[in-house]
């Protein structure tokens, strides 16, 4: 379709392009070639960057994992902590504060939080840079200088990502804790005189974590999708920004490669979730 719409191509050039893309072969043969190339990580050549798509993805993936990996850890710590506090002190002041904060974080779009943080902490109070990963004025910096500058540029994207996903974790954990506290074994443990700390550590924490495992795994599967808006606003050179640029430049091989990457990552994330379930809850092993 893209080839047929280009008025600059004559019939011979169109036929050569169709042959180079394998479009002159039967559909079943095209599909077989596609599967073989995918298994070989041959995802084609980028129209815009003129490099193999696989190399481009792996180059950008490290930057995305740098951002999202730390963001996931921080969001889990903040979100699960708020959810535990809200569930344990249900109906009290700590619950109102934690639950209200979780709802606020969960309801705010990531691009909106990004712009607010840029305006507040990079424009009004110029504490952090507005975007990028490194200062362009640094010439051959040492490893320590480059790492420190990278963390300095990472601050605002990291805060944004952590707050967005922390709200979802907190809401799920709060509901789980409230449900576990009403179970018979928790009531029995308290009736035996077990302290609140022991009840929480032995009975509540591990069982309440099960629904959160699923949510964390789903978020890991959507790791790149969740980073598109954050990386675009902060001009962070990761896979999310690559997807936005591929859409803008109509770089179809890059888009196709990232969609395959999304699919594989989602399958692996669900596999990890199933394995964690069997570790946290022995009942699912049988």
C-alpha cells in the first residue's frame, strides 16, 4: 500500500521494491519468511535511521530499563507501603491520607504530571533539567561524572513514573489487606493473643501480596507502553521515545519490531507472575 501510493515510483521500481520486501510471493510463504526472520531477530531495516531494527531496539532498551527499572522499584515501595498503611488503618486518619494520595496519583495522566513537574522544578524553580539523558556540554566525561549527570537528568522522569504506578499498587494492596483482615485465620490469630505485628507479618503481608503480583507483572509487560508518554515529554532516548518517533516518521519496520517486543515481554512477564504465585502460595502448585 505504501509503495503503490508513492507517485515518484515507476512500475519497474515498484516491482523491485515489492520483490525486495517479499510481497511478490504467496501469503503463506510471506508468513513463513516473517516467522523465520523473527526467530533470527531479523526485524528489518529502519526506514528513517537506516540501521537494523533489532540493533536500534537493543540500543534504546538499556535506557528504558534504566528508567523503568528504577521507577518500578520506587513505585512498588511507595504504592505497596501506602496500600498496607491504608488497609491496616481502615477508616482512620492514616487511611484517609494514604487512600486519598493513591487516588490522586492513579487519576493523573503521566504526561500531565510530567509537564507539571517540568514547570515547577525546571522552570519556576530550576532545580532539574527539562529533559534529555546527559548534558551535551560534557566532553569525554569520566564514568563517575557521566553517571552523576545521568541520575540528575533521570530525577523528573523517575518521579513521574513512580507516582503514576504507585497509585495503582496502593489501591490494590489496600483492598487485599482489608479482605485478608476479615479472614477467619486472622481473627483466630488475634483471639489467641498474637500481637498486631506478628499478625501482619505472618498472615496479612504474604497473602495480601498475591493480587499485587499480578498487577506488577502486567505493568512489567507494559513497561515500554507506560514509558512512551514519559520518555516523549522528557526526551529520554528509550524505546518509548523510539515508538513516538517511528509513528511520526511512519517507520513501519520499527513499529512492527516494537510490537513484537511488547508481545514477547508480556508473555515473559506473565510467566514470571505464575512462578511467583507458586512461590507465595503453595496451593497453586498442585
